[in-house]
């Protein structure tokens, strides 16, 4: 199975405000760069969008390592927040959109 590393980062000017994400997918010495942005977003949304876009770019099952500086993204994965949000229609416990 291929081993892919996804480097992901997101940022926002104001919170909410305009923001974007950047992603690098690396397989051996091959790299692919992806990026995008939104006019009205949050930094946490951009952190998560970067990882999502990176994962969606994979064309086959791979062993994936995600590298991020976002504790929010780490918690969403490791503490199961994302799984809970998905099961609740992408809503958090306080009824706000995740």
C-alpha cells in the first residue's frame, strides 16, 4: 500500500473573515500542491478543509499521515469529534454547524 504524507494548513484574516488552506501531498519524491479559500470563513474551518481536500485528492486506498499545526484538527480526528459531527448532520452539541 502506498504511504502518503499530507501537509495541511489553514488561516483566516479575522475570525470569521476571508481565509484559505494549503495542502501538499507527498509520495516518495512526488509532490502535489492544492489550495483554496472562502470569503467568509473561520480558521478552524480552513484547517479542516485542508485535510479534507487532501484526503479527497487520493485516488486509491493509501496509508496516510496528516501533518498539521492545528490542535483543533488533531482533536477532531483523535477524539472522535468529526465522527460525532457527521452522525449529527455536521452539527455540534450546541446546535451550531461544525
